[in-house]
């Protein structure tokens, strides 16, 4: 089995290098690129204000994060959930950049870039020149995103997981012939060997056939 983690963040703005912080992290576990139901989710106190323009995007206000843990308090739990697995995100450099900035603040190493799987890159390869936002991909794959009135990290993860299944062809991965799963070659050979069942032809039918052949010119049945 191959494990991966799909994750998303919501933030106070667009640039962690100018002081923007993470205010929500959501992650779900994938096995063979399919969700297992295990998840990690938390709102965070960003230790700063949340600008009104970003609240309009994700709906999270300072009141929502009041009393929530700071990143330093949940970092170990998050990293334990991530494990050593590949990390899947849509526009992954954005989310990696914010998580890395938060990790740097508490003197922890950045996430390894070779763990990154960017579904935006996958979508652009599959649909070059087309809109490839999460909303556009949900519409293309007829995935119901009607609950997504604002950005929400956990809901976005769940929707992206469905999109990721489509992008990677995951719905077909479980379709394996039962004989391939449960039978060795020798067993398969035994199962598929058929005992001959000869057809018994009545004597009168044989006589009629022989009489018919005598009326043919040079019948191949009688050639030496």
C-alpha cells in the first residue's frame, strides 16, 4: 500500500515573507491515492489580525480563531500525521511556503520539496490552456461543490481528494481480476483446464453422412 497525505491551508494573506500566517490546516490520509477517512484539522491563532479582504475569501475572522492553538502547539501533531509520506496539494508551492515559514519560526526544518505533489501541475498537464482551479475541476468532473460558498481547508481537501482520484485514474485501480488476486499460476491453470467431453454421434447419422459423401466428387474426407 502507498500512503500519501493531501492537505490545504487558509492564511491571513498571500505572502508568508511579509508576515502573513496560517489560520487553518486540514489534511486527509490517502492510501493508493484514495481517502481512508483519517484526517487532521485545526484552526490556529495567527498572533496577528486577519484582514477583511482575506476574510471575504475564507470566511474566517479573528473571533473564529480566538483561543485556538498557536502553530507551535500543533506542529508535532501535524508532522506526525504527515509522516514521511508524499504531500499532495493544489498549487502546492503556496501551501508548502506557508508551512515552511511556520516551521522556520519554531526552528524546525522545512518540508522536503521532493515530497510535493501539485495537483495544479497535474491538471495543467491533462487540460493545457483550460481553467484548472479547484472550482473548475469540480465542474469538469461533475463533483458537487455547492457547499463551498467560501474557501474552507477541510472541505477543499475533501473536494480535492475526489478531483485527485479523477486526475490519477484512481477509480480504476481496484479493478483487478479475482483470479489474479487469489490464484497462483498453477492454481489458475488447474481452474481453467477443461476435461474433454466427446460428442457421441448416432449410427444412423454416421450412415447418412457416409452416403452423402459418396455423392461428392473427390471428397477431401476420403483422400489418403
